[in-house]
């Protein structure tokens, strides 16, 4: 695989990407008063960084999947809101509040399934409201929004680390793990959810090999998951989506770990299209099926998966591979980005607060309650 490492130019400087151990590349970060993110559409052939100078540019980056993955989308939205308010020329609180609400609405319209998006926007709204109520100046409110966006970013990295530590306890000393889509550093602010579990197990000295579903039609597994794991030196094999059943029957899969974009109160899980099929296959072959996601992905206000909005994406993702059309003109196309896996197929849900098991109505509520109680004490 040939990797082109491209730097990004900011204020006349060309800065190379930085990598730390276990693939802590900067998925998204502040740089010189801009939001900079790796363009995931270009991977693995090119490493190109996109510089967003305005809130609409951040929103476009989310919508067009320059950045993707539920936790990363939430972080990007928070940083986009803070960036938008940095650019505001409002001097009075009333005008500033109007612009703030418009910026929040702009971010909320980008990707409807990922509940982390709305969670992050709500955190920014709470910060704004508290500052206004305290009589803070416009400049002070800007500063507080910047700080909250940075906290959301840093909290996500810490959350992934904690999640990985919990999840690694479920991984045998020698394990062949199948994963679907990309729930790694690229889908978060760093380290990853499902891949965070894999990374943590490897860091503990466990012998792990990964089967990465290619994940049609956007190929997040083939392009992104494999790219991350190869960079970390983790044994990785890419398979097409329709090979999963055969791999399980042949005994090549010990457990499945995937991420999530929204988890309903009853434990139903919305994740990248194809996840439901993997869960059904895992159940048929007696293989544990684990979901790794932060508490912010749990939506207790959504009672079950039937209430989760499913995003339909552009036909071109199905009709074309790169510039080449692979379907005939006139054929209708369906392109739901996600499906819902019923809770009965989920062995456990791994979070930064611990591991939830059935009954999920009880265990998920308890984990969410522990987060609220900690926040109140803090």
C-alpha cells in the first residue's frame, strides 16, 4: 500500500502530520485559529488535511464525510460552533445569541443518526446559557465556548481510553476479532471505540488478529480500519462483507466488536449498514457480539430502535467506485447509511463507565445515572 503523507499549509507554514504510539494522529484539532481535520475520503492513498476557517466549512466537512464517526462528529460540531462564534462580529449579547442559535441549527442539520452530534450541541448550549445567566461579556462567552469545545475533544480521548480498558477484559489472550465499518481513532478524537478495545488488548500483550469487513458502499473498513491497524502493526485481514458468514463457519472469528452511532434505551443499536447482518451471523455461530460506544451515544429518550432516524445518503456512493459507474442507468438505488441491531443480538455494551449487559433498560440507565451523579459532584 502506497501512502502519500501530505502536510497542511497554515499561514505560510507546511507542517507534517504527527503520530504517537498506537495511532494517536490528530483526527481533528485547533490550528492557528482554524479547525483542521484529516480528510477521510482520501485515505488510504493520500493523507490530506482540510482547514476549516468558518462554521459552514465545518458543517460541510461533517455532511460530506471529510470527518465521520459519531464521537468525531460531536467533537467537530462543538469546535465548529466555537469557531463560528470566534468569527462573530456581534458586540451585544442578544445578537450574539441569535448567531449562536443559527450556528447550532447549522450543525444539527448535518448527520441526523449520530446522537453524539446533538449531545455535543447541547453541551455547548448549556455553556452558553450559563454564561449569559451569569452576565458574562461576549468576549468571555467566546472564551467559555472555546474551552468547552476543547473539553469535549479531550473528554472523548479519555473516554476511549477508559472504554478500551474495560473492553480488553472481554478479549481472550489469543483472539481473532471481526469488526465492521471504522470505529477507530478516525471515528473519534483519538484512539477509538471498537478499535480502542483492540488497541488496549494489544497493549496488554494479548495476541490479536483482526478481520476487517470492507463495509460497502463507502468502504470504511477496507480504507480506514485497515489503514489504522496496519499503521499500529496489528495483524489485519480485509474481507468483503459477504465473507463474514464463511469466516465464522470456518472458526476464524472468536468475537465481534463494533461501534455505534446511537443506542436506544432498550439496547437496540444503530450502526453502519451491515452491522445487523453481522450480529445475526454471530448469534447463529455462537460468537459474542460486543458494541463499544461512549455514554454520549446512549439515547435514553429514544425507547427502541424503531424510533432512530436512519440517514439516506447520495446514490453515487452505490452507483460509482471512484469516477467509474458500476450500475446501469435507470436502476433505482437505496443507500441507508445505518441499520438497527435488536438488543437481543448484543452480548454486551462497552462504555467508559463499565460494561452493560441485559437487561439493557436497567444497565444502560444505571451507567447514564452514574455519569450524571459524577457531573453533579464535580
